[in-house]
C-alpha cells in the first residue's frame, strides 16, 4: 500500500477517534487505533511511531490538505476537537476543487455509451448538483472534441462487452469501397479511437491478418456463441508502435521517412511531434528543420503529411516522395480545370 494511502487511513482514523467525545484519547490510544485500521486494510502488522502520529496531527491542523482541524491538547496529554461538530469528511469544496470536479465530470460524460459507466451515473449527477450548489453557472474550461452525430456509437457497449467476455461477433458490414453489405464472424481484441472515430480491431479467423472495422460502417451486430473465441495476447502498444492511425499494412516494415518542414510549421511540429518516433536531424539557417520518422506508410500518414500543404516536403523515401508529388499535381490540375471552366 502506498504511503499516501496509509496516511489517509491514519487521518480518517484519528478523525473518527476525536469525534468520539465519550473517551479521552492519548497519543498511545491514537497509535493503537491507527495500527488496527491499517491491519484491517493490509492484513499485516504495521509499526507506527509516535513521531508519525504527531506529524499526522500537525498535517491535519495545517492548511496543506485543506483540513485546518481544530485539534487541541487538554490536561497535557489528551487530544480532542475544539469544535465538537468538526470532521475532516465535511470540509467545504474550494474553488480549485470545484473546477477540477467540473472538468472531471465533463470528461467522464464523454463515455456515456459504455455500460460500465452506468454505475457511476448517479455519482456524476450528485457531483454536478454539488458543483452547481457550490458555484452556480460554472462553465467547463476544457472543451473536448466530439461529434454526437457519429454513426455506430450505439454499438460501443455491445462491442466492449463482447471483448471483455470473449464472445465471437457476427457483424454485417459495408465498407466505403464495397457496393454490398457483407456478413462475417469477427474475433475482437480492442476498441481504438483515432481522429474522433472508433474502430474495432481483431481477426476474422485465426489465420487472417489483424484488421480494423470502423464502427460507423457496421450495419448490424450479433453474437456467435458456438464458435470458439481466438485467445490471443494482443499488444496494442507494440502493434501500433510504428503507424499513424489504425491501418497497419501487414508485411511492411517501418521505414525512415525524412521530411523538410518550413519555418512557419517547424515550431508546431517540434512542440507537438507528428509521431513518437520523430527525431530532429537539422535546424537550417532559415528556421526550417529536417526531421526523421520511423513509420510504416499508410493512408492516415499520407493525409497527415498532405495537411501541411507547401509547408512540408518529403525528402525520402523516393516512392513516398513521388506519391506525394503525384497527389499534389492532380490537386493542382483539378484547381486549374475548375478555374478554366469558370473563365
């Protein structure tokens, strides 16, 4: 058990003792009660020194934890609260507490589609009521990017439960490139969010490569309790280590990608790296930079690079450079055609 947890248990135990006005509490009494409380939590004897309890009392008296406990000593050896109604469990919320709770409630509510949060919905409601009572009209200062109109979000909880309970899914799916719906079995390993979209990651069968399904392309969802679930120790951190987004092109190895970034975009790229593998290679006299990435080329990475427009140039590898050049040339051609038609 952490030292912080131990300290909190001691504070609560001392508080409970000092609320009991029908007994006189010596330092030895408080040590004994704290030792008993820690034994209940840890299941083993814990040695507590007089110095520790004395420091606890000083901490409770101070403003550091917001307690300001009115602990007094009488008859030169007994401890009690000067205010008979005082307890550290009834401390009013500070402005900082209210702000933190406001943002926490706001963030937790983003996950309302998961049933595992149903048990805390009442707690969230009470927190919101408490926050409003303490500080009316408080607005969150953190705004999370979200899209309530995304399709497929209602499948989140079913998919989560299937993964948790290791049940094979029967999915009816229609990709953007397919004309018809397709129904198949799927062994789901994780749910992954990227760029404000949710994806289901797993295998169609044991010999199939790991693939991802966009939740907004799922038409229908059912379970197959007859087919054995594929037991696999899927390591998401390792699997997505060298990719941007969710698409991992099987068979390809990570490659060193060298990029030139202009002086305008350089500060943004340096303070918010394009990927965890990013390394600064050179800072040029004009303020531009050269960086390296170690990535498997995929669709999401190409979109990321194209988003910089003329502020970024792919130096290598040659095939990626040529692909970017081709895409930009076609874009320019489209603009020119539209301009000519208008004229």
